[in-house]
């Protein structure tokens, strides 16, 4: 959808980028991966670098409501797309139903993958408010080396029920 | 201070004297020194925010918050919370107001390592700290009570504490910890105090919430990779892809004009760094940098040549003996039936999700680093050595780790960051390894093989066992000085006199033909237990079946000398209803292991389609870690250890071609995702009386239980990992 490097707008110059409801002027080449724009140009480090190759999901963000791997999206291809990162998921960083469920289930271990996991889960629940196990396994393809998958699954079901137990 | 107070103190010291002597363990700081620690540590975040140190393990804030000092590292395993529970419980602190902070390695160093060992590995984070952190908590409580008693002018013995409130029983008066902390801090730290009996624990043993979760949900936790400092530059590095090779030449001019690029540097003789304003710019330029490597003597080594090297050890005359009882050779000769099989496991990268990263700043005399490390002391020493300065000229800022698993005990990346910073004085430089760099420059789980031989008598009793290991030694690579007469005791994990579970076998020989390679190896979560448990626990299944016996009964019959291992295996079997029939097409496998001070066992329920697709439906994992500090976090570690262990079983491996690691990223180094996650049911059976590890022990039982179930399902005995190379289709 946003293939890296296929940007029509290669080259220098300010590029407008809407992140968490704020429009930034970014002075970065159009082929810069969105992940690094967020982390280094905008100083928003909640989205993580895990593989840089679209494989791990640690960098997951929403663009116009779809979850995408920001390491594999070129800045120039975001265009007017509205980017939401973990920093913008909820006003206090805690009150999104997925965040609440994550806390209730004590999902994170090291936590490094969790920004991406939470963004993926939030997008899933928006698209499929009552996901089945199969919906969850199909949608949640992010790597967690600490192995928190069992709790991720339980927390998503809980968030879908509209409340963290 | 008044007389009553003095009496109270004497009373207290009297109690202390009774339990003193040999009990102070890692914390031998006389009171005066502990006071020194207090002033030296005054710049910690908690004290800067107005807290006072009561003893060295806790800072009490005016609002009653208790900030527990943590010397070990938090990498997801929950040690930070567990240690805080131990201190807070002894303090009788209100858990709702407990927080934690790291003690800085240089502060530890400057105070004769008053906070003990900072290394966090071998599942020792809690069990090796329990004695002194609990004493620290108990000492703080004694001081707080003492201060309150002094304020009231009553004997301390008339006062008690609960949930951060001190009560004078006769008068009913109360004072909160925050109200007396300043006075308590001025008292001498009692150098030995009694700790609670397990029956008195209120916070220990409870599945309380972790202290470090909230900031992991909002993206606000600053991992080392996230650090942003004023004037900071960023570096990406390339190390010679062939281990043992060096830099030949590179053409810096080709990339110096690229956006943001500041420097192209040599880092030692085998690494090149590009330093730029932003990491993405450094990485982009590094990829464009023409480099010629001097690949050195190992450029022709590959997985096939390594396999040959290991195979030569399977029947070699020379081998180090790890365990010997009776006469295995004679036992095998006289056996009615001999079972023999060869097993093997590959190199494995830790693949922490946060790649190796470290920031360093050199100002001409001192070096400051920001790092996620499993060993703050070692990071301090490595930074000093790389910078060529005294320890006193080093500052280490510890960050929570984005995964450790044993990898971040090594300090190679700290040294590199320091060597880079020294060439860019005055500005902090953050070095981040690309995933590819991380994958190809690990300290891999060593490659090993095992030739297993068992002798059965006419009644099907196991009368002789010979396990011959052949493979690479971790100690030979990392700490050759720790080899014992050339032998690597780590190689025999689970198979030594202390840990081997089946000592009822009359004739046993376990030995190791060391076959080292040029690939760097290290401690990978679970270490040699992983490989050894696969070899032994799968082979025992083979032997049980050859003897016509049930694998569970067969094992239980050999575990007489290890009642706790027997009990934990029985507990897993009971929970899994081992004697009950499973639904059609689902099969069981079992196994057990003793390691890192804990007894573990697992039952796996698995089905394999005719086409050979494996599905793990359920895992029952039992662990006896003696005392369970936080059962919910134990469950989390058990669940996670199965993900790590089953990734290794199903898909992960590192192979060698032309002297270098072939796999570069998670596309080829495949790890488990949510869709393969089995349901893991954790059974914690804490029998008490000892402190066992938690982070690693259960990983050893992950693969063998599933492999044994796969055999039950397919009749196929898989002896080399990973499974992705095997055809499991069956009729
Ligand atoms: S960092 Fe983007 S998918 Fe891994
Ligand atoms: S919590 Fe550590 S990688 Fe997922």
C-alpha cells in the first residue's frame, strides 16, 4: 500500500506529515522510512526498530486507521494520510481499551514489542470488534521474543468485551 | 536521643547478635560505610526528588513512597518487581506506594560494591540477592521504628510497623514512614537483622502487579535505543562478517558528502562506524560505503565442515568426564539390548528485539555511557578499559533492556560505543546495530551433538547409559580461565552429580569431546540445559519404548534420588491427566529437568496432520522453584520460555557459510509468532526451603516434551533441530 522507495516525491524540501493530529513540516528526503522520521526527525520514540524489514511489527502505526509497519513506509508516500502512533493512541497513554486490557493481563515483559502489538490490536478491534481466536491469530503477526502471546490473546478478548477484567 | 531510645537500640542489637555471623552474605558493609553509601548515592533520582535513604536499599519519600534500589537489570523477566517485593515485605511497606530505581554502577563501585553483584544471568537475579536485600529491608524497618520510638520517647520494642505506618501499641499513637524517614536516615544501619519467616510474608508470594508496566503501554519508556541527548550524533557499524577477520580498506570519501554524515571511523581492527546526525543517515551511508574485508583464516568454514568437526568427537578417545558411576562400558557390553542414537542442535542467536545499542560521551577525562546491559558492573569495567581510564572516571546509565536472554551480559557493544565516542570528543554518540549486524555478530548458543547409548537388561531395566557430547564450549570462548583442567563444567548442565535426575541407573558415563569453532558462543537463555535436555529426554523416551514401558513410569522409576524432580513430574502429569485418553489424533510427550536450582517438567499435547503439520494444543509446565516470589510473573516466564524454546525447536537456526552467519533478519531466522502459541498452563509447586531460578529452567523442557509427542503422533523420532528441515508427514 505504501511501498518503500516508490515515492513520487523524491528529493529534498519540507514534507507535510500529520501525526497524532498535528501537522509537521519534515525536512527529510521523501524516501526516508516513516519509522525513522518519527523517531529521529520528530523525536517520537514509542515506535520501535526491530528489523527494519517489515517482518517484526515493532514499528507498527496506524495510517488512516490501517495498521502499517512504519519501517517499510516511505515518508513521501504518506501524503495526507493521518498517522497515529502509540503516543497518540490515547490522551494519557493508558485509557485505550487495549492499553487497559494489557495492564490488567500484565502483558509486557521487556515491553519492546508492545507499542507495535498494541497498535496492531487496536486496529484489529476497530475492524473486528468481537474477534475470534482465528481473527486474532490472523491479525497479530508481530514478533515478541519474550513470548507474551498467550496474554496478548487473552487481553484482546477482554478488550473486545468492553472491559478489562 | 534519650535513654529509652538507647535501651531500645541495645535490645535490637542484641537480637542482631544472635543471628550474626556468616549470615551477612554479599552485604558486608559496616554501618559507617553504608552511611558513606548514602551520601555517595545522594544524586539518585529518588534522593534528588526529596527522598532520604534509610539504609542503602530503600529511599523513603515525604509522601511515604518507598523507592527500592535495584542492582540487577530488568529485561522483562520481572526481577525488578520481585526484588522490590522482597525489600518492601521486610520493611512492611505499603506495596501500593512502592517504586524502584537502579543504583548506578559507579555508585556501587565507589562504595565497595555495597549493593552486591549487578550481573543478571543464570536465573540468579533474585535467588542470589534474597539474603542481602531482605536484610536491607529489615534494617530499614528497624531504623524507621527506632526513629519513631525516639520521637515518642518509648522503647522500640513497644512499636510495630505495618503498611508504612508505625504504631506504638500501648498508646495507639501512629507515625507514617515519611514522617520519620529523615530521622531514621541518621541512625546507624544495623549490620545484621533477622528476616521474616515465610509464614510472615505479606507481599512475597503474591502475584502483585509489576512496577514497570505502565510506561511500556504508552511508548514512554526510554530504552537505550530511544535515548535523545543534546548535541547527540548517531552511529551505525559494520563488523567484519567473517569472525576473526579484519578491516582491509574502505573508501570514506565516497560517503562523506551524503546527508548528515560526519565521520567514518575505525573501531578496533574489525569494525567500521559511520557517524551522522541521524541514525538513518549513518545507516544509509554505511550501506553505500565501499569496504574490503581482510577475511582472515576462517573464510572457508561452513556448516558442513563444522558438522564434520563435531562428528569427529562422537567416538573420540579423548573426552572430559562430567559424571561417572559404576562402569557404563561393561554395563553396555553385558546388556540384553542396546539402544543408540545421535542427536544434534544448531547455533542460535539470542535475537533480542531491541538490537545491541549503546550511547557514549567522552569529555577528555571521563566517559559516560547509556546502555541496556545485563551487568552494570561489567559495563562500567568495559567502558573504563575501552576508554583507558580509571573506574572512577566512568558513569553508566542503566536502561531497561529490550530483551536480554544472556546476550547483554557481553560488553562488546559498550566497548565499541566508547571507541567511537573517544574519536568524537564532546558529543554523545548513540550507536545502534542494524538487525543484520545483530544477527550476524552474536554470541550464539553453541552447536553440539550427542551420541547416546543405553543398555537394557532382559527385564527391560536401564542398566547402563553413556552420553557422549561433542561440541563447542562457552567457557573456552568467553572465560578460558574458568575451565577446570581444560574441561567446561557448563557443558554438563543437567548432567552433573548435582543435577542429573536419573542416578538410579547403576552405570553412567557422561563425557564431552570439546570441539570448538571460530563462531563466538555465549550463554543463551537456558544455556546447555537446552541441548542436553533434548538429547537425554528424547533418548529416554526411545529407551522406554524399547523396554516396552510407559515413558512416565520409566522416568519415575529412575528418579529415586531426586524426590523433588519426581514430585514435579508427577504434578505435571496429574494436571495433564496423563492416564486419561486424549481426543483422537492428539498425542502426549513428557519430560523433566533440574537446572538453575529449580525442578521442572512438562507435558505436551500435540497433533500432526497427515501432511506433517504440527499443532501444539496444550502445554502443562510444572516448576518447583522453592519459594515463589511472584506466581503471576513465574507464569509469565514459563509462558515466555516455551515461546523461546519452541522457536528453537521449530524454526530457528544459524548456519555458517564462508565463515559468516548466513541469516540476516527475522525472515530467515524465523521465530514463533502468536499463531503457533500453544496454551501454556503453569503449575507452580513451591516446596519451600530453597530459592530456585525462574527465567530459564522451564525452557529446557519445552522442546523435548513436544518432540516426544511428535514421535507418539507420527512414529518419527526427530534427533536434529530445527524441525523445519524434517518431513513429518505420516500414514
Ligand atoms: S521494524 Fe518495522 S517491521 Fe520490524
Ligand atoms: S515483551 Fe519483550 S519482545 Fe515482546
